[in-house]
C-alpha cells in the first residue's frame, strides 16, 4: 500500500513480482514505434561548411584595421543581411525551391521557410584567443535533397565571403572619406589659428613674452646711453659757456687794442682767464686741450699788453681792423658747441622716446603674454587635432590598400560544403534510443500508478496507516489445504511403494 506517494523497497519488489511483464512490453513497443517513425518520416539532409577567419598579413601594431567591431556582432549583422528577403528570394528563384507551395503560398512564407533551414553557428574560441575574436563559424543548410542542400550552402557561404569583403572595403572607404573631410576642416581651423597668431605677433611686435628679457636688457642699455648723453650734453653746455666767456674776453681785448683805451679791461680779461685756468686745472689734467688753450690765450693776452703802447698809432689801428685768428677760432668753436648741443639734445629726445616705448612694452607684457598663451593654446590644440587626424587618415589609407589587396582579415572556406550521404533527420539511432527510454519511463509510470491504486494491506505498517489503529498481535498464515494435500500424497506413495521427497 502506497501512502503520500512514498514507496519502500518491499512495495517495489511486490509490484515487480506481479507486473514485471509491463516494462518489456512498453519498452519494446515504444522502441519499435520510434524506429517505424524514423523510417516513415521524410528525410532531411544537412550540408555543412566551416569558414575560418584569417588574420591580417600585416600586424595590427603597424596598421590599425578600420573595423574594430566584435566579430560576433559583425557576424550577427551579416546574418541579418544575408538572410533577408532581398538576398534569399533570388536563391529560391535560382534553384526553383518549393515548387508545390508557390501556387498558394506567399513569397514571404517561402523566404521564412528557407531561412529556417539555414543555421549559422560560431566556433568555440580556442585557448589563447583574444576576447571577442572568433576563429570562425559553421554554415549549416538542411533540405530534403542532399544536392540541393549542398548548393544552397555553397551559395550562402559565398554571400558571407562577399559580404565581409564588401563591408570591409566600404568601411575603409567611408572611414578614409570621413577622415579626409575632417582633415580639411581641421586644416582650415589650423590656418585660421595660424593667421590669428601671426596677426597678433605683428600687432604686438616687441611685447611678446619671448622678447620681454630682451626689452629689459635694451632698456638697461638705453638708460645707460641716456645718462652718458646727459653728461655729454652738460659738458657741451659748459664748453659753450666757457667758449662764450673766452670770446667775450678776446673781443674786449681786441677792441681795447684797436682804440688804445681801457687797459683795465685787458687786466680784467687776464684775471678772468687765470680764474678759468684754475677751474680747468681743478677739473682736468694739464694735457687737456681746454687747459692748453687757456694757457695759450693768457700768453697771447700778455703779449698784447706788452705790445699795446707801441701799436697805438692810427695807421696801425686801421691795419688791424679785421678780427684776429683767436677770435675766429672761438667763434667756430662756439658754432661747433651749438651744433653738438643740438645733436645731443635731439639724441636725448630719441633715447627718451625709446625708453618710454620700451617701458610701455614691458608694462604691457603680462597682458600680451596672457593673450598670447590663449592663442598658442588654441593653436596647439588645432595642430594636435590636425596631426592626429592626419595620422589616422594615413593609417586608414594603408588599411584600405590592404583591403584592396586582400591582405587584411578575410573569411576563408576551410571545408567546402559537404554532400550529405546520410540524413540528418530522422536518425534511427536517436529515435530507437528515445523510444526505448520513453517506453521504460512509461512502464515505470504504469507500475507506480498500479502500486498507488492498490489499497490492500500487506504488513503491520499498512494496517497502522490504513486503519489508524495500533496492532496488538499478529496471527501467522496457516495453509491448511497445502498440508492436507501433502498428507494425501504420502499415503498414496506408501500404497504404491514409491518414495517422495519432503516438500
């Protein structure tokens, strides 16, 4: 008796002793039915080919490929394109598939039916393969005709090869065209930044950051030149004043000599010259030209004083009406001093203007440097972007050449589509094994149902579970009929003189 779906070993043995014949019947019956079904069902043949992914002849370290998408995604995208209606309908028309269904079935239904016979299965990655990189894939086509399955498999495989080559070339061309367009825009931007930078340099010539130190050095030199020019101008002005005083003294002496009057004036001029000589000797050495001139003038004035009484006649006065050479030299020197002062004054103004200009450049350098840095940053960014695009376009061009020469990643057919000699469906071995296993499972299920439906009480446990009462005692089963039959047989044996073994 089975309670709560539980069976013990005794229950199993009891059911098997009584119904053991059910298992072989169900197993053999379902196995035979499965084999018969395998023989009756229409045959399907599967043609298979293996396509390997051949790596580029040139390493990706030297030429980066234009297509970096994962092969799984690419394979899925190609599968969607190849198994579309546009690509499968020509195959149906080319091989005349499904002639019985063309009269009443829509073309979409036929395409869907053909699509169901094509299976694309990626190969398992081998050890050491990079992540996302597949070694290849399988193309399986199933049909009720082995030759047709092989032809369709060949056609589908060719589509994959052509689609991959076309996609790679198209992607390389699109990438090259896009990078070329971007490169032209980047070049225009770079030229614009270059023009801005050149215009800024022209407008701020002399105030650029790299010229700041040069400006400071020039400013230091110009300050030194201004100081030297100022000293020269001061000295020239002093020389002019001194020459004017000498000229005045010489003119007074000459006039007094002409008139023979004012001897005191000559004395005053001599005294003045001696004072100037003392001042010059305090400032300069005895070999200085000005000191020597003053000494000569003092000697000439003394000679004139000594000769003045002898030359006081009117005849001598008329003969000496023209200025003496000393006065003419002093006038020439005075004119030279004035020209020198004018030149030095003009030069001083030029130096001061240059100093103001340099000071303005130095003061404007921080602001110019900030603007210059911003322009340089924009220019450097545009140049880096241009160089990067140029490098990428060159790489894309080389990659396109590799695609054209078929030296890049390609699909290669390792095994041509096979011509199946045995049907892939149904397989008798699989059907027979499935039928036997199903029959065995069915027999076990029937045995379990029989055991579960049996309500008989066979042992103390069954009594307690069925009646829900405790068992107080058990009476052994007495087989009276069997014992009586044994005694009768013994009596008969004795009467006929035969010997019968016990039991």
